[in-house]
C-alpha cells in the first residue's frame, strides 16, 4: 500500500527541518528559497502550521529529538545534579537548625532575666 500524500509531505518536511537544524515557523519557511513543498500546499495537506511540530514529534520521534536538540543526560550528570540539590537542601536544613538554636538560646536568656528581676511586693496598710 502506498503512503498517503500527508505522510509523504510530513516525511519530506521532517527531512528538510533536519537539514536546517530547526523547525521553522511559517513566515521563515515561506522566505526560504529551497523549500521542498510550497507553503500554500502545506496548509492544504497538513492543516494548521502550529500542529506541524506535534505531528513530527508523534510520527518521527527520533528525528524530532535531533531537530530540537533534546538534551539527554548521562547517569553521571544526573548524579551530579542530585548531589547539588541535596547539598542545597542540607545547607537550608543547617540554616533552619541554627535559627532554631538561636531562638531557644534567646528564650532561655529571657527566662533567666525574668527570674532574676525581683518585683517588690506592694505594701499593705492596715488602718
């Protein structure tokens, strides 16, 4: 069975965008001199231009990744990012603990100061 005109057009555009290194917007594509399909025919074949990146992503995911340059992290890079985030969390925890300790010390000082202050008793006069 022969592929549909839509499938052939999408494959052709995907190859063109791979060659260009990006998915061009409608106006930029129309200004190019080496377009494989005239811009007016793309709308007729594929519909709205804004659907084009999604159609490429669904039908040709490997090519889509190559076009947009999706970055794949290695396990070492992932570990490094996790360690960096854990270091930030540990620093925040240490800061919170230091604040709590300072707060407790301040409360203890206030309690001791209150205990040391003697309030004179009111003198009662018996008439």
